[in-house]
C-alpha cells in the first residue's frame, strides 16, 4: 500500500514557470484543489530517468515541440540531426525549452504532454 508521501503517487507537473500553457495547467489544477509538485526545468534541469520514461510512454515525436520559439531558433544542422529518440533525447537534455509543456506524471504512473481540461478531468476521475 502506498502512502500520500510516496513519490510514485504524487502528481508532478514539469515545465517552465513563465510558459503560458504551464500557467493554465497549474491554475486549472489549483482551482480543483489538486496537490501538485512542480518541477522547474530552468532551475532543476531535465531529470534523465524521467525523460527516458516519457520517451518510452509518449514517444519523442510527441515530446519534442517543433513549433516553439526555441526550436525555430535552432540552426538547421541541429534540427536536421534530430531523427530518432537518441538524438531527440540529447537535444531535450541540453535544451529543455524544446520539450512540449507541461509534462505531467500522474499518480497512476501515466504521462501526458500539453494541457487539455478534458484530458486532465479524465485523469482525475
């Protein structure tokens, strides 16, 4: 049996505090009284074991934000070099802002990427 302090039962939201989508997700969860542990990529970095888990669960293509400003600012050689999970992982490890946000580790162990009130409601049901 797990206890409330067991980290595997906590909801962890990963992202960057000034990201609008992260702000929306955090506000939505707070309005519903959901306890959230926030992991700030800028201050705490990207946890390697978590990144591996996310890639395994949702795929690197889902996790890599190719429409964000960080991606657009990368040089063409860097963009072209991202062709599979290993190269995407290396980029995400060094450039956390290319990770689509928020990444949420739910108490059931599942992972979602991005914010959708409908999907969040389903996960909390």
